[in-house]
């Protein structure tokens, strides 16, 4: 049997009423002071926060898009996870963002290939073949991955 929590309901009602009062105060201030009311509610109104807004949003979106792709189950993402299963998601996303920061496609592919090669769960040896994974497969995966990410990010 579930018991009602009257204090929880009362607290939620008080929070709601407080939010309504705050909204009414904001509306009254806007009516009374016009755009100057913004100075009451925003600390750094005259700063450069508006110019930097899109930069922060774009950076956050790149991280979010890459994360969503890696968690999607896409065949390319699955191949990546097969090779980097022991790496934390945040490290992979951060490294892929770094690789995408290069201006030329060849540099991006090379950076992704190096990341895959040096962080693969398969132990590397000095030969061109790495326990069944050769360097060519890493380059192919890097190209596929770059293709997917550029499509997702509209680069």
C-alpha cells in the first residue's frame, strides 16, 4: 500500500506558487521598466555572453552528436567499440573532436587512424599485421568513421 505524502504535496504546491509569483513579478517589472528590467535579472547583461553563445552551443552539439552516434548501434560505431572496448566514452568523444579539428581530410583520417591504432584493445606488435587487424583495416575504419561524423555534423 502506498501512503500519500502530504508534506511532499504541500512542498510542491508552495514551490509552484512561488514560481507563479516570480513570473508575475517579472511580468510586472517588464511592464513597468521595459527592457531595462533585464538588468534586474541578468548579471552580465552588457558583457559578451551573446557573442559567445553560439560557440558554446556549437561545441556542446558536436559532443552530443558524436556521443549519440557512438551509442547508436550503427555498424561503424560497433566496429569502433570492438577495437576500443576498454576506453571510456568521454575519452573517445574527446579524441574524435580533436581529430575533427584538423582542417584537411587526410589529416583527420590520419589522426583517427593513429588514435585507433594506439588505443586498440588488440595488442600491437612491430609488424604491419596486428593480431588479425592490419593497418589497412584501421585506415578503412577511420575513413568510414570520418564519413559518418561529417554527415552527422554537416561538415
